[in-house]
C-alpha cells in the first residue's frame, strides 16, 4: 500500500476541547490515503466514462487527480495560539472575507467562497491569522456547508471561551452551478451564532452590520 506522507494523525482528541491550553494543536484523526489505489480508481472511472485512458493526454491524469484529491482531503495540523486579554478588550473582533474552498460530499465537486468570523473576547484573544487557519482546517475534507459553519464556530468557542462567536459562510457550489439547475453565480449563506451573538439582538445586529450582511 502506498500512502501519502503526513496524512495520518494519531491525535484522536476533539479538535478544540473545553479548557484548551494557550497553544492548542488542532488536528483531526485521518485515514492514510492510498495514492496507488486512488490512481487506479480514477483510471477505471475515466475508462467507465468512455474516455481513452491510453491517450498520451490522459496517461498521467489519474495520478494528478488522485494527488489533487489527497491534498483537498488532508487537513493540516496547526497551533491555535491564544493570548491573555490583558487590556480587557470587550468589543467585537471581526475578520471578513476569508477565502476558502472545500469538496461537496454529495458530488465530489468543489464549493468555494468567503467566511466572516467574529467573537467577543473574555479572558483570552486569538492570533488573527489563526481564524483563517481554523476555516482552512475544517474546509479540507468532504463537507456540507452547514456542518462546516458549525464546526468552525464550535472550535472557536471551545478554544476561547468567548462571550460570543459568530460565523457566516458565503459560497458558490459547483454541483449547483455546473450541473443540474446550472444556477451560475448563485451563493449559499449559512451562519452559526453562539453565546451573546445568538442571545443578544444588538450584538447580533452589530456583527451583521459590520460584515455588510442582512440578518
């Protein structure tokens, strides 16, 4: 069996458990990818779809496709670094338009768009680049947008114990724009609101106003 180096993780903990330390290693347990078997499967699929796999143009396509899917399905571990909120900052922290791409688990076609993430700090704040890292980490894999939105919000809440967390994803799904109804340009919006962002209407309204989104 040929496996993709670095795809397996022995960390089987929840990615962002309650009481997480200041430097939490975010990693999901994944099954090693068999690139040799995946390459053969792509070759068989192309043949079943009536393509000439003996063509010079397609001779290396199965390997390329297998490698591309392996990359898209392999989350990269990272350290979710947080810091003491020494200045007791208690207003909204917002990062807008974080690009992401993922794979629809129903059609194996990409969906892509932007994420807006906000939180109300309590005892700790997070390195801003780590917000984008959380999005990328959970986007790598077979996903549905609803689950992805909730996973990002839950991870941030558990890591920061924030007073509130808000996550909105806007994405175009190629399974909708390239096939079926072929609604090119249509975007799907999902949200996950926790803590004060769910319970306190003015706090929720501030987040949506600053992101430029309608509630």
